[in-house]
């Protein structure tokens, strides 16, 4: 069977998620006010409270008239989630929050703080989820084992960034803000293209979050047609490809969407993206011991990316309880990196984050949901593919 993770196939058939103010753009807030006979110029004030101040209660919007505040509080929800638990690791530099959405779904979001150093300013990066679960089903990923439940709305996506903007302000008691957003949490972002793109527009809009498009990176398992579509958009966001294997034979098993969009088609779409945006594409490669970490595989990867404006980001595999996949030893990771670099392609090793708080996406949710389904399809119960 050919895997189809397009938005159409997996659009939720269940009842619609109730709208929230968070997730509305300026035009939509104006329309909401106009419908109620309220002055539309209040929309800018409301947007500031939602996206800059992060308020979750209309009564806190102190420059609105009392009557409007009360009306908003009674008639529409502001925030799309409530926080179930937040955990910290890495000396408080990493925070993972589990959020409960209106329909009871749970979703994870992560903040990674990087203090300033000689080469870079301080960064606060939020890794957002775009779906509840994921249909792609990569066998090394905790989210993949949970399957897809539904797409997140634009409000549920941007709400994750607003949440951590608030937390940063509370924690650092200054004007610290989220500086970068990466769509690398739960889900395949390009399978939820419309909502992801609406969230990106809200992130970028000066009257909303006001984050530069170049500070946003969308990661995909390789939906080639959607990569091409992304390249035509007006905002030039960064693109990351979850590659994880340099040959179709291996990638068909590690990233099953490859059966539909094989590597040659994926690389073609990346070339087009580079031509359209002039932006370098980042290739994410989670190193798994004795699976994809040989020097020969590094050479194959280098040949594959030859001539493409590309960067390789090697990822130490997060340990998932009961998983068949083991992290590559550090020495082998460095040898793999050197092989890629020797071919003239820039290659870095991503710092490990959040191992103590179920750092890999989907792990915390799987643990807390403890659903029979999650347990039944846990990595330990799957058969090891014939490598
Ligand atoms: S690695 Fe990404 S694409 Fe693969 S199953 Fe997990 S969330 Fe989905």
C-alpha cells in the first residue's frame, strides 16, 4: 500500500475544534468585532494582548472598555490549551510542556534556550508540534507509534510559541522572547499545510508575534509536492528534511513516506526550493548504530547532496524506552561528520537536549497517556525489520 499523508486524507472527520481568539489574524478579529457591532479598530489592541502580551483572559486586556472585555470573556475562548505538566532538563535550558487541547488531545512543545557565546547571541528556540500524533510512522520515533489523531489548528500551533514567550518573561523577568521557531515536534507539518502556513503568517505579522520568517524552519519527512508549494510562498522560511538514510532501500523502512516520494524526487524538490528561495536546505540525519552510520553511508550521503546548497545536521538519537534503535557511539558520529565535511558539505552535530524529560517528540505524551494503543504498538513489540 502506498502511504498518503496528504492533508486531504487525514483531515479530521470529527466535530470541529471550537475557535479561539488565539489563531485569528487581524482581519478575522476585525470581522468578529464587526459582527458584534464593536469598533473594529480595537482589533489591533486585542492582537497585541494575544500575541505580544500572551494574556489568556479577556478581563486582563486593560485598555479595552469593560463592556467589551466582559463580552469577549463570555462569548469566545481565548487560549486553545491548558498546561498539564512542564518538565525541565539541561540545567533549566530545556523545558518540555504537555498541553491539553479543547477536545482532550494532548500535545507536546519544547523550549530550548541557548545562552550567548563568542559566535552567537542568545537564542530561545521553540520546537512546535503541528499534529496530534503522526501518520508517517517512522519506526524509531515515539510519535510515529501513536499514529495520527488530527491536525492542529493555527491557534493550537501558535499557542505553543505564545506559551513559551510568557514563560520566558516569568523566568527571566526581562524582555526575553522566543527568537526561533522550528516545526520539528509531533506531526508532519506539510501534511497540515494550510494551518501551518496560517500559523507562520501570524508568527511573522508585525501586529502579531513579529518574528522574522528567516527565524522559522519547517521540517518535513519529504512531501515533495508540498516542498515545491512552500517554495512559491512569499515568506522565505527555512526548510529541513528528515532524511535519516541515503538510499531508497533503507529510507523506505526508516521513513515510510519515501515509498511515495523516493529520494530522487525529494532531492529534485529541494533543488527547486533552493532555486526559488536561494536558501540552504538542512538535512536532518539521526544516527542509529549499525543502521545508517557507516562511513560508506556517509560517502553515499555526500554524493547525494553534491552540488546542492545543503547542510547536514547529525542528530544523536534520543533513547526511547524499549526501542530497537540505539544511538551511534560518539567516535563513530565524529567519523561520519568528518567524511561529510571532507566532501565540502557543512555538517554539524546537534547538541543532545532533554534526555531526562523524554526528549524525543511524543515520548512524554506516550508516557502520560499510557493508552492501551500506545502500549500495544510500542517499539518493543514490533518486529525488527530485516536490515
Ligand atoms: S520522525 Fe517525524 S515524520 Fe517520522 S513519525 Fe516521528 S513525527 Fe512523524
